[in-house]
């Protein structure tokens, strides 16, 4: 049975990966742009992006995982889609990180770190793969049971309590516990998605206003406790989902669709271009205006990654190594 394609999810991932690139553009400028006292505007935008942009991808992953599958095909597909790109990009990352250690912020990327601690800049791929390793068990014995929602409450509570017992870095167990909450929420959302889209309250423009006002207030308190950190991603996701559905309703935006479909490539390439342009803009050209640096840093990275993704899609072996679903 052919799986249904959701164009709005491509838009959603496109928005998410653009926010990742923008969020990273506030780093490494030498201006400490996420300092609340000195640059409140940057601080606010940064917190807004970081409050939900990565949970968004786990929600989408959980949503798309709610389907029938064979165990063998499931694991093979995840190895191709996640594990091979993870290994490949960390091999590529190792060489320049050690040869040009003076130009990077972290020169350490040992084999131990790659195997047990998700590498330097690939934690998302590693954590998602680890969730998929245990997914069939969770799916059979928890997700598909009658009182499946109790597990979601359990995850919400333990993350709000921030229990020390779950604060374990090896195999990114701490991240698995946190992001499994959003993965599972996406899984459950799939069951009610069509009804939600047809609901008058969801389609009412007033919901935009309510969510926006609530998010502004909530974000101001975002970093003050674990409750806001756990809840806020749901608000950011709903705002982006409504926006994505609006875009789907009125226009077919190829750029955003391409970014979404190739979001993994964008994620894997971003640290390399970030290092290149950081050195160029800050150390070589020595720009002093932080507005110009942020704009150039963001736009140059986005354009370069976009062009690179087009090239990668045209070369089968590269497409395979970056996790695209193309056969060699």
C-alpha cells in the first residue's frame, strides 16, 4: 500500500531546517548575540527558534512512523536513511576538524565519541536512530495498546521533573527520554490528524492570535523552568503547522518543499559551511557590524547548502551516502 504524502510536512520540515540555519547564525560571531542584557532582540529570536525547532522534526518522524511496516525493511531503511549518513559525515568531519583545529570550536571527535556520544554535530541523527532501534518494541507493547496515552503523560511528567536518573549522556539517553515525548506525540497526532484539519477551531484565524500571544508570554519565561521547556515545543509546532497548511492551501512553494525533503542533507552540511563562513566573515574579513554578519552568515549558508543539495541529488552515490531514498 502506497503511503500518503503530506506536502504540508515538507513545508514544516523546510521551515524547521531554515530555523536551524538561522538559529546557528547567532553563534560564533564574537558579539555574544544571545546575551539577554546586551542584545535582547537576538536573544528573543534565538530562544523562540530553540524552543521548538528540533522537537518539530521528532514530531514529524513520529507522525510518519505511524503506519504498517515489516521489521526487516524497517531496520534496513533506518540504516540507509540515518546510520550510513551518520558514519559518512563523521568520517568526513574528522579530517578537517583535526587538520584545522585552530579554526573550529571543538577539535575533538574521537571514535568513542562517535559510537557512544553522537559525535560533535550529529546528535539529532544519532538520537533519532536510537529511538528507531527501540521503536518496534514500543510500538507493539505500548503505542498500540488501549491506554497508549498514559505513556505520553509519563514522558511529560518525568521531563518536567527533570529527574537525575534520566540525565545520562551515553547513547544520548537523556535526549532519547526528552525527544521521545515529541516523537510519540507525532505518532498519536497521526490518528486524529484529518479530524483536526477539518475542525473549525483549528482553522479559525483566532487560533493564530491566541497561540502567538501565549507564545510571546510563554517565551519570556521559557528558560526559567522545565515545565515551559517541555510544553513550549507543542505551541511552536502548532504555529508552524497552521502556517504550513496555509501555504499548501494557496501556493505550491518549491523552494520550501525542496528544503523539507532534503532537510537531512541541510542538517549534515550546515556545520561545514558554518565553519567556512565564520572564518571568512569574522577572522579574515573581520566584519564589525553584527547585523551584517548575521544576515551574511545565514544567507550564505542557506544558498550554499541549497546548491550543494541539488548537486548531491544528481549524484547517486552521494545521494545514498546522505540518506536520500535513491537506489544506486
